[in-house]
């Protein structure tokens, strides 16, 4: 089965076209999410689906890159300096998210395993055993 990002429903593609049309009309200005919802006459969830689909198809359609900033909201952008600033901001955010995952989940898990004498894989092994027992019971 294809990944969710590769399953583009016709509805999501229509929403993406609507969002693209509204953003192209607003150029060079950007639109906040609330403005985008109002201008497109889509619901917030339809607008989110349209934005997600738009990000998936933007390259294959040779449209300009889509960025989001606090100041301007969503906008199509061709300025190399703005694009680089956006890319750096996104990467910094992702690195912070990964660092917090490591310091808040992975490191404490490893410390817990060291203090109890369990290996980090012991939980994985137990889950596998539960899965196997469940499958054996379902096969009856």
C-alpha cells in the first residue's frame, strides 16, 4: 500500500488547486491560515489537506516553492534569501524536536535499562511475544 503522502485523493487535489489559486491571487503577499481558509471558502481541515497535497505535488508541477513565516503566513516564494532562511528555520526546528526526543525519551529509557539490568530490546522482545500469542489465539 502506498504511503499516505503518495495517496492523493481527488478531493485533496481539488483542495490543493483551490489553495494554489488563492495564494497565486494574493501574490506577492502571503496569507495567514485563517485568511487562507476564508479566501478559499474551504473548511480548516480541507485547507490543511490542500496544503499537504500542494506540498506533495508542487515540484512535479513546476510551481514556485511554498513557504510559511510568522510575518507573512503562507506564500509562494522565489527569493533565494527568503528560501534559505525558511529552510534553515525548518531544519533548526526539526533538530530541536529530535534533540528533545533523545533527551526526553531515549536517554531516560537507556538509563532505566542500565539501572534495572534490562537490555533496551527487552521491551521489543516482550511486544513480539505478545504479538505472537495474539496471532496464535486469533488462528483458532
